[in-house]
C-alpha cells in the first residue's frame, strides 16, 4: 500500500491517500480545500480510482472538499456523533474563516468503535477517539503499522478540547486507551503537522502521559 499525505489550505490540514496499484483503488482520508483535485491527480498518476472518503471528524477544515467526492458518487464514511457537523457545517462558522462557504457532506456509512472497514482488500479498524470533538475516529492498519488519527493527537501535542463538544478528560482517555495501546512502532498520521510514532508520543508527549 502506498501512503501519500498532503498539507492543504486554508489552515494546513492533512489529506491522506492510501493507494493499491494492484487493485487500482485509492482511499482518501479527510478532505481539506483542494483535496479532491490533489487526490484525483494522484489516483490518475497511479492508475487508481477513488473508492472511498473517510472523514476522521466533522470539523470544517477536514471536510471543505467533501461535497466534490459526494458529487462523484464516492462512498463517504463518518461517525454519527458528528452527524450535525457533517450535515450543518455552518454551525462551526464562528470558528472558521469568515466568508468561506461550508457545504454539508452526506455520509453513506456510519462507522463506530471496532468496525472493520474492508477497503483496498484489507481491514482497516475503526477506533473512536472523542475528546477533540464527539465523533473523532481513527483508522488503524495493523499490516501497515499505521494509524490515521484525525485531530486526537499530534507530534508533541494534542487536539484542541476547547471547541464545542471538546473535553480534555475524554481526549486523555481516548489517547491512552486507543492510541498508546497500539504497538510502539506504529506510525501516527495526524490531521495537522508531521507524522510521529506511538513510542515517541508515549515517551515525550507533554500533554498526555501513558
Ligand atoms: Zn478538528
């Protein structure tokens, strides 16, 4: 599996593409602005078609381009605890950039803790990691030793918990139980900033100690 990441506008949110050139399929995780163009170009270069968009959570900067995927009939996934944010992203307009058009994203399949998504001929495990917002999920691939965590944890930092629906105690529990419990060598792909590893965060993350 090929993993490509790209930081995209307007506030530096990571889009991630998982590509399998044998199956000729591509799965996209999160859709900041320009994510559709970026992922389409990438998929074309690898001779793949985009088969799924997984939204780690319903914050506007992760779903700005989501409607373009929907328009192309690409299947979308999200957690029902963020249903309102996916359906009415304008509720977060006070926290977004003024004047930005925030379009709703229709979710085709609601995911939850323990679900195993069959994508790219592999199993991607869904883990629910609320605290940054109620519906933040992560995808974990044991085969690839990779965790795509949205805004739960960052290299040396953690997600904001002061936004509506945020809660530090809940976030701390999510990180300890769902992320720090992964094998040490697992690469963490956060929604913002560089990748890190489980062991690096367990050893030095100043906000949540194991
Ligand atoms: Zn967020």
